[in-house]
């Protein structure tokens, strides 16, 4: 960190400020996403963080690293946002088959893999427990959303980013014993929610993964429910955040798909490959009843286990499409 660059930034040099902060932009955005579960909210909070850093650079005394100082601003902005947000409870949709079980609504969006470029994919140090791929996976981020905000922040700062307990206490204006206590509770809750180690998924973009995804896409586009079920693990789950209903097991998932496919029987279905949360995903499109144009029905993210699919997570919000470079409609073809 060049003192002259800091000095220039403090005197209003925007280029110098970008030189200081650009190396951390991507990882700060991912940090905000882990805590908030929303890509758009994460981008908004990143901009708030950078603005606050720009305005308050005189307060940076160099007693900690610039990275730690930026994380302090970002984390506390995220915690303030969570305190200010209020979510209404959701009931199961009456137009859907009865779910296997009801859970708390999960306010979660998928994170485009393209936005992970520039985020260091290395172990964060002796205090870290998760690499980037593990800590961006949907199951992990979903598990975080069930933690109280401060526990969520402590776990991400300690176990994902590898900050020490004293540093985290400084970031949160807390004490080391309070940080350690929060971390212990957060780990217990997360371990109960996130699946234990299972058979590894195929390597991204490997022939093995391509074969599995090709079989799934063909079966889904053809409405072949039996072929889809053959690809599922015995304990597979289908979810649709923020809907509180879950469909657990191949039989329940088959019943759900039978009901949904019936709503657009005779119309073409198309899947466009993409990736989210370091997992394979598809843009889902259904043909219009009056024309050959296909309209988006959201994004489906797959969690793979060996040569099977352990989880299907469908996001119906078409507002996320631009983040994946996906169109709202597809023409004939």
C-alpha cells in the first residue's frame, strides 16, 4: 500500500482511490452477497461501502490493513441493511401441489459465476475453513441466511475470510469472547443445515458433467419425468426460494413436475446453459401459447452429487436474468 497513493486519494484523486480499492471490489461484493443473499443488494451495499470509504478515508490511520478497514465498513453496512429490512411471512401457494414440508421463507438469489472472476480462489489462511467454491455454493449461502445477522457476519469473517478473532472483534466493535461464542453457535447451526460431505460432483465443464447435464436438459425439454427421476439421488430436494414449500424425494419431485408440465402441455420448453454459485444452471423458457416466442420462466440451479442430481433450486424472478446475460425471450430456433 503506497502512502503517496493514499495521500493523493485523500486529496480527492479518484484514480488513486480506485487504485487502492479496485483489488477488493469483487471480493467485497461476494462478501455482501453471502451476508444478504441478494446479488442486487450486494451491489448496492458495495457502492455504499466505496462511497463511505471515499468520504471517510481521512479516518483510515493504517492501524489495520486497508482490506480489513473496507471489510469493517461493508460488514456493518450489511448488518444495518438487515436490521432495516422487514420480510412478510409467506404461505404455500395454493396453485402448487402440497409440499413435503414447510420451511422458513428463504430470501435468496443465485450468484452468476461470471461475477466470481477476480475473486481469489485460495485458502484464506489458518483461520479459514472454506475455499471460495465451497463458500459460494447455494447450500452454504442458504444456510447462512438462517443465522442471526451478527452470527452470520462472524462466521463469514472467521471461517470464510480467515480473519482472526481479535480482528473480527474490531470490525464488529465487539470482544473476542463474544466473537468466539457467536462463532460456536453459528457453526453448530450451519453444520445442522448444510449437508455433510457427500460424493463429489463432477469437475466443472468436464465430459462427465456435460453428459449428466445433457441428459437432464433433454429429459426436461421433452417433459420426460421418468428420465428426470432416474437422474435424482434418493434424497433429492426441489426448492423455489422464497417459497416455503420443499419437495423431498424423487416421488414428490415427480408429482411437482407432472403438475407444472401440465400447465404448458404442448408448448416448447428450452433450457439455456449458464452457471451460478459455482454450480451448473439453466435459463428456463416456455413457449408462448399464441406465438413461437419463448418467455423466461426463471433460472434453475442444479446441485450435483456424483452422477446424480441432489437438489434442484428454481428462481422465478426474471429480474436476475441480466446478471446472467440471459434474454427475457427467445425467438424461434
